[in-house]
């Protein structure tokens, strides 16, 4: 028997089969290598490749959820969508269009960003499938500004755009981990004015994973959920390679504890964004993102109504 | 309208006006690019530049204190003082002299070190303005040794020298976060023998920000305060790029929580020291220092007797 | 008087005398520069040198245990054992053989790995001196797999091999900090099936150092103890430069708190493994390992029956 | 007397005075921190800051040209122009507009890019002052493609756009150092079809600085010259931190030899582009760019009709 | 039309189709992610992935040979072969066996090493198809030692093993670029004693690409050629990230000049070995290797007897 | 037989015996870990350790000189001398004093700097043994300034100090590779005014090793020679990790070619200075320095009057 070592033949995320047709898939890894939306440090266009490379360190069985997600689910790696570097609007349209052609109600996408501006075209494509979505948003920043440097698209505006277009259910949405200096007085009220529930970092000390998970579950109820994870919600100690690090963030063990308590939500999609490989010499940030993708996959598997019953 | 992106035109800290004359200033950022005092890893001479570059990631409004410090305060960036690389004594004298020419009672300096030896000339200049000061000292090390490698000046001796010269009020001073191996038995008693209150790291587990802040406030009372922040009080996870890292330190969120509870102290000056940019590939340590400078600025703004009433 | 600066003349760990003959030594630092056993990221062959270089930042007196370990103990740096790069079996035999020639009951070795596969030959040599040992094992991974890539030796199998050969007392052994995805369902039960007590990371939140130390003490009793420390038990924030990082780990301050409560155990040997210097640009992982070696040394010194009574 | 060490007070390029008004200036350093045009590796938005930081290593007198350029010339550092990150067209317009407001015939700008797309707005502003310009273009790539990823603006198209708008004198322009694989057959003829003279890398072995300088001088004659220097014309050994490195390039000593032979040309402006600080751990690429800026300055000083006669 | 940016969807080398069946292929990229054979610095197991990632910077048309190799040739990316980390002998056998199952006379493999020990199993598989091969070997080291650390397999022994097994035609083989200190007197004569022609670095100053190419062509004649390229033949300036760098090597432009003059040889296979991504922060070494793979591909395309006539 | 792998047991340079008594030694490696003299980038205090670590990649036989220097010579590694960090004068005195106690006419020291200021105390100690010395000085900078930042000691002044004290024979001294901008007009004449012969970089194009070696030999004649090698004489491509890089320097192959032609000079000592390990992520600069030390050793061995005749 030939064993394929962890670092070998890693063309896709955890060596999932590569498919551009998602029709038979329950779960799809989709790269969105885009960073034209970044306002400060940049380079997330290389994140999908870096996260795939980091996935070599992952093993297939999740001992907490007691399942191997890619045995429970028919999962594929789509590769990346094309973008239009340097053209924010054209990119948002191109991403949306490509996703619309392949997404379907039975397939949960996990997007590998990209800067956070990619959530907007992702939500356009997902809402076309599921209708408006509940948002569970882990981030140091609210990303609901109406504009960035005077323009509509950027990594600070995706959820403003999504709200304008009715892609989200603000009354079932929640933002977690907000902190850090803001551009203007009142900006801390942007999300609540938009109808979001807000859990700033200040309220997470001491951290109570059970209470936070309960709050999330209460908020989203049985609506279809888009979970958007900006790695800057983590402390820079845990995720140094990101565009706009904010000190004083969460530890990965806190994040894992809350994620694992979200079994049973109606997950419609996920993204993990703002990994900048050029600033990640020990690859810790990419490894963290790869682990999150694995956690999301296990969460999808553990949340299926009749898990184990699907055709092999 | 032209928006200046975060990474642009960053000649000064947060693009503050550059002034060599501090007469009209409430707050001044002053670089002290000196590392001749370092005993192990070295390179803090590049820290003022790195902290200014990292300040591009900061926004202007502080949501906890609910103010934009540089609207409340007339703040400037002085640039750097000149030093005499390789000559500890001459440098201490040159730094003191330059500072004495510009400091005045109405202006709170925030010094960007430099290794920790810069606190000694800073204190000489500040005490000339305010008289002896209460010291609030965050550090893994006590820095009160009588000599370093047989010599009087170095980053291990600034507070010994300052005490000798009567620049500090030991009965109103406190050192926080001390830990790690020591050169000799009894060294753990150096600060208390000097009259300082000491809060070693062992007493900070579990961390209680409120209790620590109360202890600091009690200690310093209404005396003019010099807050000296060596980034090695932080865990190396949070501040890897420093001269003498000590494992087992504070998290940035713990430090922020205690700093924000110090509103109302009579702040006479601050420094943030021991950032080594050459060891900071993801710039996390410089970003942390830049955030601390912003926190200090907000603390000054929030602590002004009649804040908001100053002429614009 | 000439003071030797911290960064100078660092040919050995903390400038201990270099001796290939351990007959008069109470404690020996022994490098095992081997990484042929690594399954993913690699480079631990350079760890002994990097840990020695990082030891320059250490001072000689331990304020918690109130002793200078290398004054209490006759300690030496053996340098490294020879290995056979690329040949796992031959290396295990060569390491065992070299160690057997020098180890003796009065000398506690602290091994600088190397990937974790080095614990197997270390245990073969130690058990020849002490008989079977109690294992106190800090690690994210159980390292008790029966094979790795179809072969018997690797950094995932040392404790399986050691158990097979009767080198361990499973009923007095304990593994701490296990977490992360596993190769196959049931792998989480491998250690307990082998008779080990297991403390997965999930049980360590919130972290209670006293409780954990008590559990360890209860488990090992008065048996001779081998303490094996894989730096990946730490969160990647604290130890980024390791072969198979697992997010959600321990902080160094938590580890220090538990280690310091283990005074009085019958320590027969230690290792610290899986430091990869090429992935450690700020040297934080090597510095952490050097500190752990110092902690182990202090623990040995503090645990001696009649400490202070040995001939100087 | 106070000496300001090389690493101190470096708010501007070589500590030139900072002026937003160029009316009295002979030479101006102008940052264009833009990288939305990059097609592969990215991060040139941080290049102006990195080049200024690297300028600390420069001294003021040029021994080959026997002059101190900033004593001969009234030189200033403008700081940076604002850009619109993520919006190529809007950025090109904004850059053009800001430059048009400050450039004048008596002032030679040296632009610190930015990716190479910045040459297009720079040329729009310069041609408004001088009329169409002769181009001396050092680059591994021709950058005259009609489009990039289907769009008009990017770092592969600036000279196509400039030609379309009549900003260049192709009959007096020359491209030097072209090499590497091309997108399509025939692309190697794009520049010559546009009327440029082309000196591919193949023709530069062995390198003859005198012959190349003569060829450049012959080509440009007495026309106003824009010298555009993409650091990727250098071998990646000399300039590793660039967006699209091409192996087999020039050595810096070859480039210096040819540049120094260009005294007397009518220099209207310069840029140095495609430095990516995040990929420059030893800062060699930024240091190279800073040296080139100094060479350009010396070239301007040495080329002035009546140098030394200007009012001090 | 959708353009796929250079950094996107890079699952394979230059986005070639991924095929595990080579039956219809003229050329195959095959990763051999193995570094158990390394004697000093290590990490080549990650090279195939890093070279594929670096291939994003390549464009498809080769202007010197005037062809797009992957339009002329039916080329695929096989992905990687499995190895047995830590087991040199078992790995050599496993690699040989996997290659034997897929190689055939019509397909030229380009192997992405791996340390140089991989040439031995590659040659075993290639000689099974072609019979003994002429070797064109670019390397700082001869790699014909009879043993390494007392063992038969390692990156210093592949050509000794290959000669023993009759896989090479020493009378038609040539080694280029040898230099640096040697283990023992007489080692400089190992290759010539084995029958190889040797061109040490000393004979390559000044470098004459035409003469060297003629010498190679004369040596190999019309025999099937295996071209093995160890990146350490290059100067460390051009290829810093390699296992055993030797100062004083070739420049990439020199190597390109000689390679391009080898059109018409009967190429049976290539490898590029000893890239260590962990030591390659600006990725220059991986980029160099990717360019060499492209050069080899173009050389195969340009050397086909009736190029252009194959079915599309 | 046990083979010690290259990366193992590297406590000294190439595992030479460690001796603090040089009485029986022909050659001694002596670290001078000092960087208080640096004017810009800093960190050479870690160079001796880094060069020793890099020496693992060296093998023992020199094929050009056809000897194994450490079989011909009784060579030892002294370890490091103590310095006084932060105190230039005290350090110069301490270094001189320590060296004077151990140097003797029969022993050639090879000093591992340190910044270039260490040449001054080295020369004081060497001249006490040999009388005034001929200087062969490879450097981008002349290092004969009368002061640095207004002070007498620094890495820009060692040869001025040495000349003042009559330690050098200027009429037999030569400086090679000078280039780059200078502090003031006329500085290019400092060395010749001091009586040195000067070979600026401009005169080394094209590079003719034979001519340069002849010029050096002619200059020094039969006087005792101190060869001082600042790695910044090399192009930054070859030696990026240095304090004041100057573009346009020599390639290592050029340097090797000239050094190897210096057999027969009366070498009294060597140093290699200005390696900054923190800026050397691929360790290329330290590897280069280690190779130079090996070259110097071979040169000493090859230059002995009756080589081979010494007692074993």
C-alpha cells in the first residue's frame, strides 16, 4: 500500500477531487484570490493557494464531532474563480456571475478569500439560491461602511452593499469581536443602526463560549446562515498575517469552542478572508485558516438532518 | 474630495504635523532611535520609523474613550532626537539636552524608543519640568540594576540612575509584569528595596484589570506620572520583536483593559521601548506599539481636566 | 573584571562546560539533531544549535524556585549525539548506543530534539539505567500510532515503540494537551487503550494549573519520570516554528505554572522537541525551548532530596 | 555640534525638506504608493515609505559626478500623492490631477512607485508641461500591451496608453533589458511596431556600458527625457522584491555604469517602480531603489547647463 | 471573456491539465517531494508545491525558441509521486516503481525534486525505458560519492548508485560547475575516475556559453540525455534557498545562454532539485526553478524532429 | 564507525577544538561579537555564532590549494573575546587587552567580527606582536574617517585610528572595492592622502583577478599582512545581510579568484566583518563569511614556508 505523505500531491484542499461542475457536490471549496479591495496591507490574492498548501497538515477525522467530514459529505475543490485585478466593480460582477453558474441549494460553499470585499459577490450569488441570509460575522471591524476612500467597493463595505441589495436578514445577523479605533465618531453604531446585533470584544472578557454560542443560535434561529470569518477577529498573536491587524483579539481556542457549539444551524455558506501569505513566515495564519475550513466542513457534516444516510 | 489612503504620505505618526518647536503643542510624539544600551538582541534604533509606518493602520476615533485624541489635543510629531551611536554617556547627555530645550509643562511627550536606556535621559528632561515623577512601569524586567556589564548605562539600569538622581518618587511608583530568570539571588528584591511597589507576573493570574488599575491609581495618587512601557511585558506571542523576550507574559487585551481604566491620572509623559523591527516580519510588534501610542494619546485626551474646552 | 555579554562565547547551553564524559555530572544537556522522523514541516536538526544560541538570553537565578540550578547541580553540555540522516532505524540504534555509553543513574539528561521520534531511543537508553519510566507528555498529538506512512519509526510512533519494548509504565503515564484532527476514527482512544491517562485540551479550559499538577503528581507517584515536551502543545502563537502546529493550544504562562508545581517528582530525564529554526524568524520558539530547558534544570535542582549538600 | 545619525529623523528622502508646494524646487521626490495595477505579486504601495527608510544609508556627495546633488539643486520631498486603491481609472485620474497642480518646467520629479501603471498618469502630467517625451525605459517587460486581464489599465499597459494619447516620442524612445516568456507569439514585436527602439537582454551580453549609453544618447537626442526604471530589469539576485521577477537580468554595477554615462540629457522626470517591501527581508531592493534615486538626482545636477550658478 | 489572473487557480504547473495517466502525453511534470537524502539544510519536500506556485509568473510563449511549448507538446502535470519519509531505501524503491508504471518512450518527464537523491530512482525508471543515458549534470557538487554518513543513499550519492547499476553512459556524460571544499583529498577526481567529463567552475571564467554548449553537445552526441539541474550550480545570489550553497557560482543569465544552445539533443528527461522553500522569503529560488522547467519544456519542444507536425 | 553529520555538534568553527590558550596553535578562530560601532543597520554581535553555525556546510579539503588546512595547521577555536556593549572606548581597550594576552608570533588569528570597528583593537594587539602591518583591505568604504558622529571610534574610523598609532604601513597597504556616495567632497582622497593605494570599484570593471592579485602582491611585498574583509565589498546580491550595503559590488567568484592568487604573502591575521544575521534569512551572508574563513585558513596553510613539515 502506498501512503501519500502530508506534504505531497497537494493540488487541492486536503486532496479533495477537483471539479468545476458542482452539481453532485454537498460541499465545495472555492478560492476567490482577490485583494483589490484592501485598504492597508495587501496580498490576499495568494491566500487560496497558501491555505491549500497548509491543508497538508490536517488529518481527516474530527474527534469532537466524531466524524470525517469528507466521508459524510461529497466534497470537491472547485479551484478559483477568475477576478479582474485592479477593477473592483468588474471583479464583483465577474465573481457573482461565475458563482451563480455553479452554486445550487444542495451545495455549501466554503470560500477562501481574498480580502473581505469578496463577501459581497459571494452573498449576491448565495442569496440568489437561498434568498436573504442570516449573517454570523467574526471580525475586528464592522465592514458596513457606506464607502471606502470615496468608492463603493472595498473590504470595508461588503455588508453595507449586501444590506442595500437586501441580501441579508439584519434582524437575524450578528457581528462578533469588533474592536479598535474607528474612522469617525458614531461608526461604532453603524451595525446596530443597520439592524445587526453586535458583540464587541469588550463584552467577550472573560470569554464564555457557551453564552456566545447561545446568543448566536438565538439570533439566527432557523434561517439560512452565511458565516463570514475575517482572521483579524483573532489576536495578531494567532493571525499575524492579515491586512489590518487589531491588537486585543480572540485566541483560536476561544473561537474553536464557540464554533463547535453551532451544530444544527442551517449553514448556507462560509468564507475565511484576509490571510496575507507574504506576511506569514511561519505560515501560522494560513494553517489557522485551513483549520477553520476543516471546522466549517465538520460543522456542515454534523449539522445535516440525516447525517450518514446520504448515498456514498 | 481626495482621501489619503492609510499607507500613503506617512511621514509622521498618523500624519500629525511635523514640528521641531513644541511651544504650542499639548502632545508630542518624539523618536529616540537609540539601541546602544541593549544587552542581547538589538535594533531598536529603527523602531521610531517602524512605529510611524505602522501607524497607517490606525483610525482617528477611540470608541472606548469616545473621542478623537488629535482633535481634542494639539498634537505634533517632533521627529527624532539625535543620539551618539556607540557612546552611552554622550547619548544620554545629548538626549537630555535636546529634550530640555523643547519640553514644557503643557506638553505631554510620548517617546518612541529606543532600548529602555532612553528612559533615563527622558526622565532627566521631564523631571526638570515637573519635578520628581511617579513611575508606572510595565516590563518583564525591573531595569533597576546598578550596572550592566560593569558600566553605569544600559537598558538594565535606567531606573537605578533615575532613582540616584532623585528623578522618581519611589513611594508612588509601581512595576508590573516582572518575571523570568535573574542574574543573581536577591535581584527580585531590588525594586522593593528601592521603594517601588512590585506586581510580578505571578500575581497577575488570573488577570483582573480592575484590581490592577485600582492598585496603580492608589499608588500614584495625584502625582505627575511617567508611564514606561517595555513591550517585553507582553507575551512574546504578542510582541516577538523585542530585545530580551520573556515567555509567560501578558496578552494585549489584558494591557488594553488596564490602560483604559487609568483615566484621570496626571500623565506627564510616556514611552514605548524595545521594539526591534528587524525581528518583526509581520510587523505585529510595531503595530502593537503604534496602538499603545494611540491609547496613550487617548488617555491624555480623556484625562484633561476640561476636555473639549481647549481652543481649536 | 571582565563581564561576558549575553550574546558572546555561546558555544554551549548557557556556557556550561562542554564534556563528552558525563561521569561527574548531575545534569547534562544533550543535543539530538535529527529530523528524519518528521511527517510534514521539517528542520529540527538545527534545533539544538538554535536553542543553545537562544540560551544567551537566560540569566542564572530562578526566582520562583529560589536557586541557581547550575550552582546546585554539576551540569555540562555534552554537545550532540551523531545520527544517520535519512535512516530512521539506524539512527534510533546509533542514538541509543551513544546514550547508553554515557548515561548513568546520577545524571539527569535534558535532550534537545530533534523531531519527536528521538524520544524512543532516549527512552531505550534511560530505561536501561532506570527500568521502565512514568511518562509526563505535553503534546498536541498522542504520538502512539503503530506506524507512520507504513513504517515503524517516525515522530508519530515513539511511544508506541516504547510501550512495545516495555520502556514505559503506562499506568503511571499521562498525556496533556491533545487536540486537533486525527487520521482515523478511534485514534483518540489509542492512548487510553495503551493504558495512559489522557488530558485533552478540551479539559484544560479554563486552565487550572494546580489541578493539573495534582493530577500529574497523583499519576506518576514516586516512579522515575521522563518528561517529554513537544512544543506543539503550545498554541502556535507561542511556538510557531514547529512541524505540525495545532491551533487552540496552551499559553506559555499556563505551562510554566504547572511545571513549577511539579517539584519533588523523581525526574530521570527530559526532552524538548519539534523546534524548527528555519520557521522561527523572531526566534520565539527557540527562546521558549531554552526557557523550558532552564525550567527543567531548576525543577531538577529543586527536587533533589538534599539540595545544597552536594560538594561544590 | 549635533550629528544626526543615518537612521534618525528620516521622515523624508535623505531628510530633504517636506514641501507640498514645488514652486521653488528644482527637483522633487514624489511618492506614488499604488499597486492596484499589479498582475502577480503585489505590495508596491509600501515602496515610497521603504525607499525613504532605506535612504538613511546614503551619504550626500557623489564621487563619480563630483557633486552633492542636493547642494546643487533645490530639492524637496513632496510626500505622496493620494490614490484610489482598487480603482485603476479613478487612480490614474487622481494622480494626474494632483501632479498637474504642482509640476512645472523647472522642476524634475523623481517618482517613487508604485507598480508600473503609475508611469501613465505621471506621463500625462509631464507631457502637459513638456509636450511629448522621449522614453528611456529599463525593464524586463515591454509594458506596451493594449490591455491587461481585458482592462485598459495595469502595470503591463502604461506605455500603450501613453502612446495612444501622444505623450511619448516613440522615434526617440528606447527600451532596455527585455526578456522572459511572453503571453503570445508576436508580443516581442509590440514595442518596435510602436516605434520604440528595443535592446533585449540577449543583446547585452557581454555588457558594454559605453556602447549602450551611446545608443541611448543617439536615440533621445535633445528631446526631454522620461527615464522609467522598473527594478525587474535587474537580476532577481539584485532586486528580489519585485512583482514579476525575470531571471537572467542586469547587475547593479552594469546599470550604474550606463546611467553615469547619460550626463547632459534633458531629463524631465524619472520613476523607479515595482519595489515590494513585504518580499524584501534584507531591504536590498529598497536600498537599490534609494541608490537609483540618488543617481538620478546626481544625473540631474550634473546635466544642468550652468551647474553651480543657481542661487543658493 | 474571462481572463484567469496569473496568481489564480494554480493547482498545477502553469495550469497544465492534471493526469495520473501519461499515456497520451509528450511531456509530464512530476513532483518528487522528498528530502530524506539531505545532508545539511533541508526542506525540499515542499519544492514541488513552491515551484508550481511560482509558475504563475510565467507566460506561455518562449521568444527565443519562438514557440509556446505547451501548444507544441501535449503536456500534463502528474502531481507528485508518493515517498516514504525517513526511509531512503524504501523511498527509492517506491519512487522507481511508481515511475515505471507511467513512463513511456514518447513522454519526457520533468521532475520537480526533492533533494538530489531523487535522481537515482528517476534514472532507474528512465533507463528501463531508454537504456543507459547520457548525463548532463549542472551542480556545484559531483554527487558521485560512494556513501553518505556511511549509508548508500543520500543526495551525495545518486550518480554513484546509477553508475553501479549501469544506468548511465559515463563516456557521454558531463558535469558542469563543480566547486567548493571537498570531504577528502582526491574527491575532485571521483567523477573523472568514473568516466565523466568534468567542467569545474574554475574553467568557466570568463563564461563562454557557446564553447560550453559545444562541449556538451560533443560529449552527449546522439544518446538519450538526462539533464539534472541542481540549483546550487547557481551562485547563492541567484539561488539562496538550497541545501548546500556554494559561493562563487553561475549567474542565471549564463545558464540560460548555454541551455538555449542545446536544441536538438535527444532529451529523455530532466530534473531540477534542491529548492528549499522555507529559506526562500522572496521566492527567487522557486521562481528560478519554475523558469528552468519552462526552459526545459521549450527545449523539448524545439528539439522535436518534426516540430509543429504533431496532431493537435 | 560513527559519522557526525554536517549540522551536528557544531559548537565551534568546523568543530575545531576549543582552546582559550593559544600557545600551541598555528591558527586561531576568534570571535569579536561587537556592534556598538555600527552607524546604520546593526546586529553583528551575533555574527560569530552565525558563522560558526554556517561552517557546518564546509568540507575539510580545499581542491584548489590541494590541502586540508586543519590537517596542515594546528588550528583552534578560541571562542569569543568579551566586549563592553555600548561603550566603544572601553570595548576597544578590553578587546586589545584580551588579545594581547593570547596572541603570539606563531599563531595567525582569523577574527570573526563584529562591525568593522573591531579591526582597530585587533591591529593594536597584532602590531604588538609583529610591528606595523601591511593592510589588504576589501571594503566598499574606506573606513579611514577621522571621526564618526563626532566621536573617535566606530566602524568608519578603525584605519584612521590605526594610522595615528602607527600600527599600519601605509606605503604597503591597499584598499579594494571602494564605491558609493560619500559624506563630503574630498573624502574619496582620504585613503591616498593617508598613503594607501586605492582600487575603487570603477577600476575593477572588467574584473581581472590576476592583475589585481599582482597589484596586491607588489604593494605588500614581504611585510606582515593583515587582511581585513568587510563583506560589503561584495555586491548586496551576494552579501545582503550587512550594515551599510552598497550596490554595484564584487561577485564572490571574483573575490575567490583573487584571494587564491595570494599564496606566499606573510599573513599575520585576518578578519571578516559586518555580517548581520538578523537580516540574513537564507543565511547566505554567514555562509559566505564561513567560506572566506576557510579560504583564509587554506591561504595560511598554502603560504607556510615548509608546509607539511610541522609536527603532527
